[in-house]
């Protein structure tokens, strides 16, 4: 019997209600939702501690990597002490974080991970339910009763979010020295009209929020060191003087509401929560806070060059950094990435031993950003290559460059799994409010809609999808704070956005990948041209918090490069797979030969997620000669340049297969236990190929094993001069430069670390510059079981070296791009 329509409707609604939360479930563990997707926080009611519970104060201390984490220290009975990690739990961590004004605890750490504290161990065998108003209300052995040592000091990691309406408990303020500042929020409020109209805001009153009320700080005890810390928090590398007369005139016209404390910073803190409370300000007879003979504290900050509202010339006058010897790589956003330093002409990484906020802030300020909001450890922003230059860095916070800090030049015990990184404070530019995604299944995808001015009004509209690509999508994802772009869509048939934003308002968008916002990319302006129209043909993106980072081992290329001649009858598969240059079609297939530039290469996935070909298995192409599929026809492009930078040859790498990979450091593929690359040759894998972090793709120059399509990511390329094959040692071409090509998709002045021309791109960089020896005849190797010897045939930059070969097993594949 057919069910009535209302029954069918109820069933559909029930299914939709079930699917809606499931569609977002996969994003629950992501760092954050977009700002426009978040719900307002509930009103906070501060719990009251029982009357018979001891009055205490808490602080987070030690070698911090974020301002909201650290060793738990308790002030009790006139003395600061620590907490033992025995029986400590996440419930106790919640109590600590909430008592300090944070929404919740993310985790906790044992065994003095933030360094050993001093003084008594006040609490041991601590048991909390998580609902206590204060840590003193939890049960324990009793105050100071413990069998622990300071090697067991506990630490917590709190959420960055502050509790709305939080108010600092100052009942013990007169008894405590060195108490850290605890406020709900802080801001720079522009007062003068000239600064209210600027983005970012660089000058104004310093105000703190306490109990839902914004209050000024009395400047009687205010110092330049305080200004430096505040400016650093808001993304500015330094502070400057300002016109005090103007602010005196303004302050005399209005009654101010002052915070009852002053600040006492050393200037090296990354956040005011690490500063100490200064003296209390005076009170009038009605016990209202006053600032006798003083004014509200004002800061005037110097923006970095990228964010300067007055242009580069004004920036250079106020803040003149020297050419930095440090750079950031591998980050999704401007001001974040793996730290790399230049030493002896070579870029290398920094080991994360003793890496903390103070040292990270030196790096951030050196690059024109503010202080560090996080000192990243454990290569969470990708692994580097090459040497590890610095270890156990200890900065005071006053250094101009990380090179000026104390460090251990020995990197014994360190590897690239311990590469240090930073996330710097950057100015609020308000760019997220001018862009949005609509119609997607989750907040990380959708149709791109922009806010533009038309006829004096701000209107939302679509972006034309014609010629829309991954580089433009990268700019969108970064502008919205959503990480990397995983896909760019030129058609959005199933993403129905705002019906009032169905008009195309931006077309002809072309980005370099370094822009701060989509509006900074080249586009048609108000003269929109979108032949296919809008709605279904609007631009769309899908973003991801993580991305693969494919890094070439340039040293292997240097050590294995050589030339050889090979007859055409041995290159039929390369011909069939379109790996030879166009002139090969005119070469006699039986008597002709081609000259090959050959080398081995190794590519590591040092990123934070798997690399997967964009094409599904249905789009893979079968190549009969080698009897395998290509999951992508072009993996990356590479060029051969002469010394004056002119391209004389080009080549590419197509696909890859499981046998090309090896696990390093015990890291293997995360799905199926087979490794990270799979399914690109017969028989097909039941899963899509993915190249997991920590896996290396090794391709050997002498391998004849037909395991995958053409060669390495760094392709063998055809090299010619005046239309003829290269003759080694010919005049005008004594040396060769092998260089990767592509466009950078990183923030201004920063490469995101995605150094292969996948869908992520990279900046061109020279990999080798060296003489090319001719090896005739070549030595051939048969490679059973997908193994081949690793040959050091050529020492870098020395063609006369005998370079005895060394062997170690490597997975290999036949090179395909020939000339």
C-alpha cells in the first residue's frame, strides 16, 4: 500500500536531519570553522567557590610554545608552587583553564614538559570532576603532601578562546608578586579620524575588556616595552613615538573608564598574559578608578611592508630591516611556515629542541610580522631538506635576528621530523569580510561570492568561472583562513548560493598566488565579461587545512647526472608515451639515436597530508607499451637552461606507482598498510593512489624495470643548440643549469613549500649548475624486484672526479623523458 504524501515527506525530513550533522562530522576535528559559520558564544556566569576553600591564584609558566599553555603553578600560603602529574586528568585541566579565563582545556602534559618548576609541589593525586570553580576545590593528598619531584610537574594546553565576560579575581592582589595579567580581551582603538579610516589600525588607545566592559589603561607607569608587546600581539614588528598633544586635547573632552592596574612588561613577551601586573592606580573618594595627572595609554605601531597602509616608502622610513637570513616555508598563510636559515650560502632548517615563543618571536619580527602566536614543533608545517643549521636555540627576545641568538651548532640527535616552525601575529586587514563561500556541503567548499562596490553601494556577487584555476583558489582559501586549495571549479551546478548574489561582478581573474586577497589579483574591474553567464558557471573552491609537500632531493640529482647516447629502437615505449621531443619523429627508427641527459631523483612527501592525483580511476590513461595506466599525464614540468637563463630544453614527469616508494624513519602509508602510492599500474588497486607523508619516491637513472610511466619528477629533457643535438663542450654551452618551473602559490615573500608543479605549483629555483660528462657507451643494469644500485657517478661541480660508486637498495623506475 502506498504511503500518504505526508508520511513520505516526514521520512525525507528525517533522513535530511540525519544526514546534515553527518556531512559536518568529518570537519569536527579541524582547527576552526570560518568566522561567518560560527555561532555566538553563550553568556558566561562565573561560578562561585565554596567559602571554606582556600584562596589561590594560578599561572602558566615555563618554556611555552603558545601563550595559552605552560606549566601549572599555584600561589598558596604566600608562595608559588607546582602540581604533580600523578592522577591528573583532562577534568583537572578544564578547571585550570577556566580559572585562568580560557573556554576549555585542549590537553595536558606530564613529566615537566615545560621545564622543571621551583618551590613546593602543592598538589598531588589531584581528582577533579571538571565542574569545580577553582582547583583548590578538587580533592588531593592535601596542601604540600607529595612524594613527587619537579620532574613530574604537570602542564596544560588551553583553548585560545577566552571566556566572554570573564573577570579577573583580584582578592589576593596585594599579597602576590609577579602575578600575570588575566583579561578577557585587548584592543587598539583608533581615536583620531585619520587612523579610524585606515586598515590596519596602527595607533590608538590600549583598552582591555573585563566583565564585558572595555577600559583604558592609565599611562602613569606605561613604557615603550609595554607598547612593543601590544604592537607585537597585533602583528606589528615595532613601535614608534606619537603626538601626545593631540591625545591630551582629546582626553580632556571625555570622561575615561580606567582599568585598576598597570602593565609591567619586559618587551620580550609574545602576549600580555606573560606580562606582570603593575601597581594599582589611584582611587577617588567614591572608590572609582582614576588616573591622576595621567592619560589613557596610547600605542603607535610600525606595520610590516606588506601591510603598510602608507606604502613602502613610509615603511622604509619607520622600520628598516636588513636583508633577512631567515625565511618561512610550507605554511598556508602569510606569517607562518617552517623556519629556514641561510648559513654558508646554503638554506637549512632549525631543530625544535628548546624552541619556544621567545625565539619564534625573534624570527617573526625579523620578517616584518609581530610576535609569535605559536612556536611550532615536530615538523607540523612540513619537513625541510638539506642541513639542520641550528639546534637548542635560546633567544632573549631582544635580538634583531635569530642568528644573533645562542645556539648549538651540533645537530646530533636531530632530524627533519623535528623541524621548527612559527605562526606569527599578523595585522587584522578585514579581508575575510569581503569574500564568502556559499552552497557547499560544508564550510570549506562552495561557490565564491565577493563583496564589491557598485554605484556607491556594496553588493555581493559571483566570480566568473572562465579560466578559473587552482592558483586563484589558493588566494581565496588563504583569504578566508581555510588553508590550502584542494580543488578549483569552473562550474558550480549543484552549489546554489545566495539568490541575491547570482550576478557576476568579477571576471578575468588572474592571480600570481602571492596576493593577500582576490581583489588584489588582476581582473576586469567593473567591465565584467563572462560569455557563459553566471549561476552554474560561477567559480568555486574546495579548501583543506593540510596539503602534501613534495620535495626533490637535489643532491641526488647532482651526484648522478650524466649524458648518454641511445638508439631509437630502444626508445619505442618512450616514443609511445610521448616522452621524446618533437624532433624525434624525424629520426630514423632503426639507425637513429638520441642523446639523453640522465640522472636519478628522489622526491619526499614532507607535508601534512597525502598526495593524490586529481583524476579518478575512470580518467586514467592506458599505455600499452609499458602496460600500465597513467593516473596523470603530467606530474610536473622541468626545464634545462643555459647560463644566461634561456630555456634550451624541457621535459616532464607523468605518473608513479607503488614500487617507486619507500618508507623512511618507520613512517609508512596510513591506509591499507601498503605504503602511500598505489594503483598506478596493473593490476589496479581497489583504492585511489595516495602518497602519504614520510614516503619517498626514488627513481634510478639506470633502471630498465618497467614499473611506471616516465621517470622522475625532475624529468630527463631534450637539449639542443641551433636545432641540433647538443655536443658536450661546444662553445657557448659549457655548463647546464637544471631548474624547476612553475608559479608560487604562497603568501607575499613566502614559498608555501609545495615545490612541484602539481595542482599547487612552486617558484622556480635552480637545482644544479655543473659540467655534464658524456658517458659512452652507457652502463646498463637489469633491476629484479624493483631494486637498483644507487650510483655516485659524479661529485657535485667536479666532472673530473672518479667518484667510486656506493650501493644501497632503492626502489626504482625507468626514466622516460629523453632527447
